[in-house]
């Protein structure tokens, strides 16, 4: 994975060096909505859809820096760095009537850094107005990935202490999530955008290219071992609004 990172970094530096004397280039910031998708190739249909043993959508945001350059006519590239946050919280479900804590709710939080290169073509549809099509790779590095399971007793009101046992109404279990998910991931994205003068809007989908799971078996937050090979993808939807703080025509 270090070779992938060094290769992508080298591509970014090469593009930056090529673009020094280009007539059309800009440097800006972007912010927007992001939805990382942690996919499993064989979800467990016996569990709720928002269980950690199934594909999960993590809603969050993305913020980053971008450098844009055009080489020949409308052909060019955008390189940059993003920080992405995603979170998913399930609703309370009846997990097991035989357990002391029969209700459960899962929570996932994810922090990620991204280095990307997008090859693009800008169609000028009016003066200083462009329609953009792009595609390219992204190297993702997971900063922190946490999965937590909240379990609750039905005989104790929320936020209160049981009069006889002195127990709170809920307990918390956190598994070793960072040991299950690989830190590095590579995606290939496709998307479209719109630019008017210094302002732009872009949106697309990134397809995960490698299996993000380390272990042969998936252990959910309740500690259950699912007897299957764990394979999947880390995909991502995103839409970003940005502005070039410096732009040279």
C-alpha cells in the first residue's frame, strides 16, 4: 500500500510541475456532503438492515483543498486533499429476548484523509461557464474507525437507575474496530460538475478497488462471529461546492 501512496503522490507532483506555466489554473477550497458506504458481499439477512453485519451507509461531510489546471483546450486535471467524516446510528432493535439486555442500537463513526487526482474535460457552454466531466483515482487513509453497540434493559426507564440492583438502563460495548478494517483504500471515481467563473459544483461516486476487511471472519459489535469470508468494498457518494480563491485565465 505504501507503493500506491508514493505512486499517487508522484503523479500529483508531476501534474503540479507541468501546470506551473499553464494559462488556466486555480487553487481553492471545497466543502460538501459525503456518504461512505461500507459494503459486504454477503449480508446477513437474519439481522436488521442497519446491523453492523450488513452493508452500512455513513452520512457525513467532506472538506478539502483543490488545485485545477487545464492543459490542452478543455482537457486538464484537478488534484487535492480532503478530510471526510461519516457516521451511522441505527434505531433500537429487539436483539434477543433471552438476553438480559434485549434491545440494541449500533453506532459507527469514521474519519478519513484523501489524496485524489481527477482527469477532466471542461465544455464551455457560455462565457466563463463550463460543464465538467471527470474520472480518476483516490487514495484513502482511515484515521479512525469505531463501532459501538448500545444495549438496553427494558425494565429500566431511559436515564434512570434500577431501584433494586442500582444498574443504569444501558451498557456499552466497543470492539477493536481498527483491527478489522484496513487503513488504506483505493477508489476510482466518476462524476460531473459545473463551473461559473470562480465557483464550482461537483458530484460523483467512488468505487472501492480493494477489500477493506482484514479478517476472514467478521465480528459484529455484539461479539458474534459470522462464519463466512469477509469481502466487500468501501465506496463513497459525494457532492461538493467550492470556490477558487486564486484563479488565472
